[in-house]
C-alpha cells in the first residue's frame, strides 16, 4: 500500500507554522489518533487516508490531494492507540 502526499501533477506544500509538509503533519496527527473515526483504538490505512484526504486539500486551498495506490485484504492497521 502506498499513500503519496500529492498527485503527480501537484506540488506538495510546506507550511512553516506546521514545521512539516502539510501531508506529513496530518499523517502524523492521524496516526496519533485523529484518524480513528470508529474509536476502536486502531488506525487503519483507510482511516488515515480518509483523514489526510480531507485535511490536506482544506489546508492547501484544494491545491494538493493525497493519492492511495494498492490494495489490501481486510483492515491494514497502521497504528495502535494506548
């Protein structure tokens, strides 16, 4: 499974106030629990992709859109929350 920061024809935006690229900031935030939409204590690929796909375009004025490539059977867990 691959999640990229932006589509091939887009530029990945950096924001000084986030101290990261926009995608990296929201990816990390999502993995730390913000993407756990069903509140089951696990963040899956689909949850984190949904989260960054919502946040990144909002913050970049619709100029950057993450992309997901590949398939997985079942729920591929990316992080477990304490």
